């Protein structure tokens, strides 16, 4: 049970990290504020560092991880592009990133509770990802 919950939690974190990196990459070219652009790049780098740790754990369990749901990813891409076409501003970007962070935090907390038997190392990665998403949403407030 511990190993199954651990793998399932790691997979969801893997998909979440990939979704977060993709969302940041989707908006970076539209960012006008250098401060916002720098912060988003730093946050993406933090996602990458967390992903490196997560991939090592997945290798330990001989698992390939999980790609984000293609429908969710496609819908996110469409929403991002439609909103940016209508209003290409840092406020729009902050709004999109905040929505993504909130969805990520909600999903990750759900999985953390659902896979309660996961090992502590995996739970720790999930909690760090949740914290990263929460902090990113807070940083976006200045641009809303």
C-alpha cells in the first residue's frame, strides 16, 4: 500500500510540475515587466529543481511518471491564448497564472490526502510543490 500510494502521488506531482512549467513557458514571451519575467523564470527553475528530485524517486520505483491530462493541457493553452489575444497585459498573465496555481494547489492537496500512505519523502516533494504554487499565486497579486 505504501509503495502504491507513493508512486501514485509522485505521478500526480510529476504531471503538476509539467503543467506548471508549461503554463509559465506559454506566457513568458508576453510578459512586459522585467521583474515579473525574472520571477516567473526563477519559479520555473524551482519547478525544474523539484522535478529533478521527483524523477530520481520515480526511477527508484521504476516508474515513468505521468504526463498532464492532454485535455486539461489543451484547454489551458486555449484559455491562455484567447485571453492574451484579447488583452496582452501583465495583469492578464497574472490572472492566468493565479488560476493555474489555485487549481494546482487544490489538486495536489486532494492527492496528498488521497494517497496518505505515501512515504514521507514523496509527501515532502508534494508539500514543497504546493508551497511553490501558493507563493507564486501571492506574487501575482501585485500584477492583478
